[in-house]
């Protein structure tokens, strides 16, 4: 469940609706992600840097960075039930 919240927060950084995108930025800037990030291997500083990189970009470049980060957040031994 925690991973889904982080996943959605990353994807919302590229949402076409400005309000949703702004809420996602607020989620990251205000460090609300910390309570959900305890299960990921990526250091918090690296995660925040990647989110900042996403926020700086627009269009296709932002979409690509969002996809890359979503992939990196997925556990390598992910199983679906």
C-alpha cells in the first residue's frame, strides 16, 4: 500500500490537471513522503533529487523521468496477487 501511494505521488507530478500536479509537488516538498518511504532501498536524498529533476522538466522529458522513477521504486522481486 505504501508503495502505491509513492507510485501515485510520482505519477501525479506529470498529471495534466494543475491542481493534482500541485498537490503532488506539495506532498514531496513538505516531506509527506517520509512516512511511506521506509520500505524503499533508494536513499531519501537521491529520491528527493529525482523528484526535483522531474519538477524542473516539462512535456516528454518529464514523462520519461516519471516513468524511470516509478520503475526504480518497484521492488525487484515484485509479485502481484
